[in-house]
């Protein structure tokens, strides 16, 4: 157990986004007079780089390796994206703190800033999330939704690559034509700058995109706003926020969680870092998910906002192809938000959500799936 003067060691995944998220926790604790270090831990999910996220099996693939280090006493605590965490947790491990949440919304990212309604018919949209795919098809059944995986910057590069490469090719050809027609006074160069100057003005992300050879050309991709912001990429791309009551986020999206063994250290972390509003909102969201038992096989969105004495919650359960959907909005009393969330989940199950989840489970061929959250494509 960490005592005064000791260093608190936090486990984190080694991806750029995970390290950035863990660094925010480290800095927050450091500002409250705790000395903190980060320790990178490779997870099962990190080793399966070519496997679609929702096919990774039990959804703790990005979580268990970190928590095992904490349970074994090798490290003091672990930092997770809240939506990665299974709803069933080891008995001795607690969510010691839930820091203030970032935006929970999903965003549509396109080369031109188009909205979802403005995308041309048949546009290709990238995501590896069952929830996002189902909601996209529910809104726009004409879209083609293709798998997309990788860290946030990798996904953005895959989106930008075709447009940038086509622009580079057109500029290069125009420059070659100008050189060939150097004596033609009527020949006008259609660009304000030459290829070299244009390239020098690109961001590093755009230069990397130029070197990619994507097997799929995406017209748009969908990401979590929080992941894009934390990766520092929001200013490099055109985004449109998707209304969280129309395009309902994953439970816990935008929130971080610090896990620790139940005891004095967990209490110390909670006292210094826990945000009451975020704790209540994410507890409602994860309680609904746990009671429904959808896990990683069913498209489920749950979004809660605490305001005064009530928690407004929106839940959307869909078939995997988006053709069937059950959605409710409800205000739950904050003083009994956990029990009220359970009651809401039971009502949804009776209204047909249980049937949609069971159908999704059969389709996935995974009848033994546990009630845990699906890791989506933030990282």
C-alpha cells in the first residue's frame, strides 16, 4: 500500500491514446500531492492486431492483463477506458475513481465535413463497433458499413489517404504538364503552390496518410469524440457531432476508470480523483447494460446525464442490421439511481430488448458470452 512519500504506480496500455489518458490521471493525482509513475502493460487485445474487436472473445481482452498486475500486487492501480471494462469484476477489485468525463458523443469524420444526412447514397463508412454499425444502418440503410480498426491516428489516416493521394497525383501531373508546356503562355497552373510547397504545409498525420495503401476507401468514419480529442487530432479533420439521443453512445463512453484493490489506497484515490456526477451517470449506464446482458454481441447504447435530482437516461437496443430498434428516454431519481436503472432494464427486456439481444447472440454464435461491455473503436 502506498504511504506518504511513496510512488503510486499506475498500469496502462501502451497505445498512444491509452498513455495520454493515463497521463491525465497521473497529472491530476500529482496535483493533489501524490507521486505517480506509469507502467505500460501489454494486453491480450494488443497482441491480436488483425482481429476485429467484437471477435476477441470475452471483452476483458484490453482490461484483465492490467487488473491482474494490480491484484497480484505488482502495480498499485490501473487506468482504463470505462467502456472497455466488463460489468462483472473481480471481488477484491474496485473502481476506485471515475474522473470527470469528457464528451460522450460519437462524431462523424469526413474529408469534407459532410453530415450523416449529406453523405451520398451508398457511401462507405468505417467502424468496427456493432453499435455504431446498427445505428448507422437504422438511420441510413443505403450506407455500406465496413470494418475499421487501429489506433485513432491510424483510422484517420485510412480515411484521409485516398483524397490526399488523389490531390497529390493531380498536383504532380499538373506540374509535369506545366514543365512540358513551358513555352505555352496560355497554359495556366490550376494550383496556388507547387507540389513541394503543398507537401511541406501538410501535418505529420497527413504525410503519413499519403504513404498508406488502404484496402478500403472510406467516405466517412465514426469515432468517439473523447478519443479524437485526447489524441490531439480534432483540429486535423472535419467532424460532425452525432446527437447522443439519436445516435446513443456506448455505456461509459468518454469516461476513465481507475481500478485498485479494495482498501485504504482505493479510498485515497477516490477522495482525490472521483467525480460524483460522472460516477452517477456511468453507474446508471453500466447497470442498464449489466441487467440487459447484451455484452459484445448486441448493439446497445446507453447515455445518462445528471441534472439536479434526476438522471435523464436514453437507452437504445437494436438488431445487428439496424432494422429493429427499441428506444426509451426516462428520468430516474438520483437517490435510487441504481435500483431505478435495474427497473428500466427489466422494462426494456419485457418490451423486446431481450429478444433482440438473444437473436444477436445466436447470430454471433456465442451463447456463453458474459454481460460485459464491448470495446469499440476509440483506440
